[in-house]
C-alpha cells in the first residue's frame, strides 16, 4: 500500500508539474502588445466577446488590411444599427464591406462560421482579431477549419494583460487558467457544447390569390425573355 501511495503521489506530482509548465508556456505565448505592422490580407475576421475587438477590426478594414470583414458570434438580438452607433467614424463601411455572423455559439462555432464565409468569398488569407489571451485557441480552431488559408493574428491587448505583475491579480490568473483548460480541450478536440445555432427556417410565402398565378408567371417569363 505504501508503495502504491508513493507511485500515485509521483504520478500526480508529475501531472501537476506538466500542467504548471504548460500553463507557463501558454502565458508567455500571449502577445504583450498589439502588432506595430500588419501585412494586407484578403479578409478580416473578428471573434466577438471582448472590448475593442469590433472597433479594431473595422479600423483595420478602413486602413486597407482586408477587402471585407466578418464579425462572427454576434448576438441574434444585435442589429447592424446597434453596431453602427458604436462606430460613428466608419459606419459607411458597415453598409458595403461588413458581414455579421449570428450562428456561432463559441470559438469552435466561430471557426465553422468563418470557414463558410471565407470559402464563399474565395479568400486565401485572413487577419484574425480577438483578445490576446483568446488568440491561441482561436488559431487552433481556425487553423483546423481552414488549413489552406493563411492566418495572420491581430491580438487585442487589454490593460489587464499589460499590467507589469498581472500574475498577482487573482481574477487575471483565474481567467488565464480557464482559457488554458479550454485551449487544451481544443487541442484534444474535446467540445462539450453546441458550436452553432441551427439555421432559421425560411418564412413561408403567402399563397397567391386565385387568378394572380397567371399574371405572376407572365411577369417572370417576361423578365426572363431576351430582347430580340
């Protein structure tokens, strides 16, 4: 029994050491500042969930770092007008070059939604905008969903991560530990939650009134008729 207890203690100690070492490596990989230079890509994808992500993504679009922008994971109750009010200087871009994705429920869902959008746009490179601490997991999921697309990270760095001794803040440490666990789950393809919301069924069109079918068919065929 004593030998078994020693073996178990050694095993748990080794696992704890590996976990702590991995956590340290994970935190050192988090960008301490936003990139000073960024090359132009085909598109830009913003993963919602943190302050400044959308405004930074729209600013990158305005400065020519991408042709089009997808904001993935937008709450279904959020309208384009609500987003427009938060970006008064670049609201014109929302009308021409910004798409809103409402189906993603988590990071894996963001990757699915972004992959569908990227392939529909025939893009080969993307700027990925999300929080610095969320970027490692986002790149894992997006890289797996879009292996043929070049991903260029643009981490949004908050004041919390810029603190010189962030590890003394229990809330920051708790946030990073939680994210590290999610990162390891993403690496292992463990996804307990639903990724995307089901697509809404198209609304049924009202039946045409009797006698209107002929005129409707005539107008369709008339529109399709080529000029002689």
